[in-house]
C-alpha cells in the first residue's frame, strides 16, 4: 500500500468514526441542535408569484418573530425557498431538491394547484410533513396522504360554500359560468355535485375560456335566462371581462366568486368599469383584509422586512400556515422527529391563528384543516370588507 | 334582432384585433415564407411597453401607442437579425425553431420584468368607461375606439404597401425575390422591414387591445393562435384575406356563443376553418403559389 492510499484509508476511517459518534438527533434531516430547516415551494417568478412568493414572505416574518423570541425549544427556524413557476415538472424538481439536497425537515408550500398536485406523489413517498399554504385542488388532500396537511381551503369546500352563500342571499335562479380546464373542472365538478345534493339545477351553465376577451354571448344568454345569481368559476382575467360586459349589457346579478379572485380591490381595477363589481362577492381564506387594524402587527413586519411591499391577503396565507407549523413543532417537543410532528398536527383541534376565519382542526382521516371560507366584498369607493363566514361540513 | 346586433358588434371588435395580428403574420410570411412563431410575444411585449409608458410613467395614450409601434418595429427587426438572417439558407424547421426560441426568450424576459407586479395588469380605458346607447344598443366607447383604431391601422398599412417605395419593394420581393434582387432591391433589408412592419402592426394591436382586456406575460400565444387561424382562413399570403379571416373568426365565435352555447366559442372558428380548407385549401383569398424564398 502506497503512502497516498494509506492517507486516504485513514481519512475515510476517521470520517466514518466521527459520523458514527454524532448524537442521534443529527440523523433527523434538517434538524440540528440549534436550527430547524423548513422548505417552501411555489412560484417565485411569473404571474403565479402571488400564490408563492407572497405567502413565503408571510412565512418568513412568522419565523423571524419566533426566532426573535428564542426559537422553538432553543432551535431557530430557517426557510429554504424553491421556485416552481407554477409548472408541474418544476414543482417535482423543487420538492426533490428540498428533500434530498437541502434536506429540510418539513415543508410549508404549494401555491398553484396544478404544480402541487404533480408534486404530491413525491411528497407522500418521502413521508415528509407538509402544510399546503395556498393550493386548493381536492386531489392534494383527497385521498388522505398521512403526512400532507392543508390549511388552504379546498375546491370542493369552496364550491359547496358558493352555492350555500347564493341560497342564503335568497337567490332563486342560480346560474354557473366556468372555465373547463383542469383548474376549472376541479371546482366545477364538485359545484354541480353540490347542486345535485340540494336537489336543484343551475338555470344556465355557461363556459368561458381563460384567455377570453369578450363575454357578450355569455352575458346575453344569462340575462335571457333571468339568472339572479351567477357562480363565477373563472380566473380573475375572464371574470373581469365577464363583469365588465355584464355591466355594459345591464345585467346585474349577485356574482359569487371564489378564492381564485382573492383580492376584490385588485379585481375592481382589472374590471376597470366603475360600479361593475358592486354585486360581486368572493371567498377569502383569511378573515381580515390587509387594511384591518387586527393585522397591523403583520403589516409592519412585512413592510419592514420587504421594503416596497404592502401587506396582501397572500401574505396572510403564509402567516396562517406558518403559525400552524410552529404550533405543530412546539407540540412535537424538543426530541423532534417527523413522526412526532405529524402526530402533533393530527392532534390540532380548533387551533386559532391570527388570520384564518375559524379554528384549524386536523384529524388522521381528514387533512383539510381549514373549512371556514370568509366572504368579502368591495363596494365602489369603499374598502374591502368581510361579510361573514360559511362553515362547510 | 337586438341579440344579433350585440353579437355582431362584439364579433366585429374582437375580429378586428385578430385581423391586425393576422396581418402581421401574413406580412412576414409573404416576404419570407416563414411563420414567425414569436409574433404573439412581440404583440405582448409591445403591449407592456405601452402599459409602462402610459400607466407607470404617465405618458398620454397616443404617444404611448406610437412608442409601442416603434418598439414593435425594432423588436421585429431584431428577430430578423437574430432568428432569420443567420439561418435563411437553413431548412424551414430550423427557422421555425428559431422563432419559437425567440418567443420563449421574450416571454421569460417579460415574466422577469412585469411578472411580479400583479397577476393581470389593467390598462385604463382611453375613453369613458361608462357604456353609451347608440340606437337602442348599449356600447362601451372603448369598443368603438378599438374598432375605429383597427380600421385606421388597416387603411394606413394598405396605403403604405401600395403607395410607398418601401411597400412596393416589399411587394416585389414577396412576388419574386430573385427578380427583386436583379432589379437592385436589397432583399435582406426588405426581410428586415417585413419582420419590423409585422411586429409594428402587432404593437398597434396590443396598444389598442390593452384597455379592453388585461396584460400578462403569457398572453401572446393565445392571441397568436387566433391570429394564425385568421391568416390561414384568409389564405396566409393574402393581406385582404387576413382582414377577412380575422373578422370572420370574431363573428363566427360570437354568433356560435350566442345562438348555440358558450362552449362552441373556442371550437366554432376552427371547425369553419377546417371546412374551408377542405373545400379551398388555399384559404378564402390565398393564391396557389407558395414557395420558400
């Protein structure tokens, strides 16, 4: 054996010996004596950044606050971000990197539904604890994956709430206008099922393309059917075109949106026609508008950490999901393992956060932990206001 | 009757935008026999330039529109320099792939520049946003402005093509590039002018369209598909055909949505195109001559 080989063998042996002598805690991925590494994936670039970058900013300010108070059982929280650009293939790559390269302990993430649905299998196989922060597709939480929880609403919960809200407002002739792509179908199908459960039929069932630039035909048909409420299963862009053309043609039904149109102030600007959104109501995952004094603390934190940003509802999504993760980590105790965190999350019952409309409850058989959509509206010239909460069973 | 009038008006407005996009595609195709797959992104990019000037910097609408047209021209000319000129002797697949590459590059750049400012960016209407009544029909003034603007641009373009020296040289090159070379026309410049003119029309269409809809970095492809369909329906080499194709598609979509069901809006135009191409493979006004320059 040459001298070079002897040195190599000696160093290898030394490395193995040092590794073997490390305490058991070091074998838990992402956890050291003084840190816990949490990963996040979502769109950091592109138009889907609202559902990725902004919630992540919210997570980060919660982590800063926890760390300033000494961390969790003496460990500081670190956030590792990955960009999935709302692209399914990129989302799979992002979670693989977080799990295998960054070796994070747990994940809070998932912005665009199509990307998160694609990443679900990878996340489930890795048995890494995950809290979904913004994606709403039912396929993420149904059937239940043992380690994947969601504090976002789900599309079927929202669809049931949309119909219930219209009925509660006294609507008698309810119509639907929807997109029929993957996103739209994930909401449209449970919406039609909700109609069937109630034993009623939509008076008209219209479609609109995500890139549509005109809704004259749809509006005229809905007006002809005398619909007094329209359930709007559309992205903000086609929804804005629909509301603009509805006003143009003198059609003013109760328009019921969903969390895809989560910012009524921005939506009013997008419609661009004064008064056109006066009868528009939509779902929010959170119970406060960004202007509410109840979230002053978080507004200041966001504006201090991200100069130039103003607090948005999307920040609040991240704040709520991070608070749930923090609670789970606290309950899991100092001898942290992934199994203990999953057990702690499964034990959450009516856990109150600073942002969600109701308590967060997760059980082993149902990881849709947030079932309380709030209703928000913005009347012309006035701030966004919260109208109430629908409890979906 | 009222329903028909509303549907025709909305079809005409949307169709005139499709026609402007189709015109740009046809101008490039006539001169170079290449479909510029980056045309939708040139349209999108010019729209954002108009938005940046008008909304962010407070420049009045008309100068913003003109700047979008000028910027579109420069971007189109750059497409010629980057994606066409170095490959003009390569096979058609390479040329098409080069334009697709440009499309992805422009979309990616737009996402970086404008992708983080809002999911869909509104462009304020250039007229009063309040609907007005014309002969018992409710109309958004912006729709009339778009329609009028589209007609002005089409007429100006026709005049440029028929009356100016550059337009005539473009026509001559499109008809016979070898003969044009022999006549002393520098066809490389004409190709650049064609790419630039096509993109300039797209820039005008984008600035006109922006107040009616919303801007987002991924919008180019769907407009390109509609414009391309209009160009194919019109004949791919015919400028009047592009206008006819665009307006036809707009009206077919609108009537199908109003009288059949809204699910027919997206497919109706393509069904008609398939039928027309089976009966008349060169399109409504296209010529049978089609060659690679």
